């Protein structure tokens, strides 16, 4: 990524936001392709021992054999489609990192959300590099230090933006997308990852 982009985290991690990696036209086209070309699912997850439906739609795409488990769900990869391969190629060129899988989240409206979590599953390795690209409506994204809860960073992820998280970020920082009180249209987020096993 562009070396002029500054680390957004004050300590124990690295997060870089590249606005406008994809143009407005590219973002609109990919948003439309992904809305109609992905087999979206709403699945139950286990939170504190309780089974609840995820407040968003999801899909898992990747290389053969790159399954992913989180919150009681085992996701087997659906093969890459043309749009995802194009997006993946551009992100890999920008970051210099090769990815073999991607978690897609569709936030249908302001009530869809993602709770506080770290992407620290064992399949991702010790210090995973995660590239998160957004299309559609702008949503508020929060970082919070895992042990110093008062230490936070707020971002607004716009269409075409890329957030790259690396180093010890997933060890020391949680992140979330909170519900909103004002109406907002659909947003699609793709987090490209590397499954090690």
C-alpha cells in the first residue's frame, strides 16, 4: 500500500485505510454484481452459549479446502466468481499480500451489525493480514483495545475503500459495526484472509 498512509492504531497493531482504491463506477458495479451474484445466507451463531441469528447476511468464498470456523459455524468455501477474482487481484496488487479466502457480509439496513470481536481463529495464524473492502453505503467502524477498553478509534468506511489490518491487531484490538438510529441502505464488506490449514 501507499507508504504515505499512516497507521491508525496508537500501539500494538497496524491498520491502514486507503480511500478510493476502487472508483465510484467500479464500486457501484461491484455492489450490483455482488448483491445478485452471491448466494447470501443468514445463519445462527453461538454467543455466550446462546444460539442467535446473525444480524446480517454472509457468504464464504475461497480456494478448495479452505474452510473457516467461527462462533459455532463451519463455512465450506464456494468457488471464486469473476467479480471476486477481480477485486482480489486489485487488492493483492495494492497490498503485496496473497489471499486464499474471503468472508462476505451484507448489511441490509441500519439494524444490521457486527458485534465486538477479533479475527483470531487458529486457521488464520498468529498475526493474520486481513484486507477489508467496502461497497455501498458508508458505515461506522470502531476499533477498541482488548484490555484498555477506553482506547478506541472511529472510522467511516466508504464505498471503494480498503482497510488493511496486520501485525498484532487481531491480538490486541477488537472491531465492530454498530447498529444505527438513522436509515441507511445496503453495504457489502469483503474481508480477504489467508487460511493456513
